[in-house]
């Protein structure tokens, strides 16, 4: 499964910018990778892992803004059409195995 976290956070004041940056950094710490500035992506092996990560994202939510978490299968993600400029890009492949730290 894949998880996609999309968000639109206020960044008008210095505290809001700090909260938005903290949220982005927290997503990276949880293991997400940045797809776009406000779109982060992560591959998960099970629904249990998705549920655990949803709770982890919920714990680091800033007080303002809007956050969406989408979940979809590897097959659905494989049908994604991505363009970089006018060139079509192949979708990311699911990792073959997990790295243990």
C-alpha cells in the first residue's frame, strides 16, 4: 500500500512557518519522502502499518491548516501518470525489501 499526505498550512506569521516546517520535518522523520512541497509519500506493507503511521501523523499535526491522508494499493499507484515538464515519468516502484537499521 501507499500513503500520500497532502497539506495546505498557513505560513503568514513566523510561528505558522515554524509549525509548517516542523510538520514537514516530522513527516521526513517518520519515513515519508517529499513528492512535492506539500505532498509526501510512503510505501507501507500492511494496513496495520498504515494505521500506525496515520496515528503518528496525527500526533505531529500543526494547529492550523488542512491535512489529507490518502491510501491506495500498489496496483493503483502503478497506474499513476506523472509528468516532469512535458516528459512522462514512470511511477515509483514499490521497494523489494525493507532496510533494517
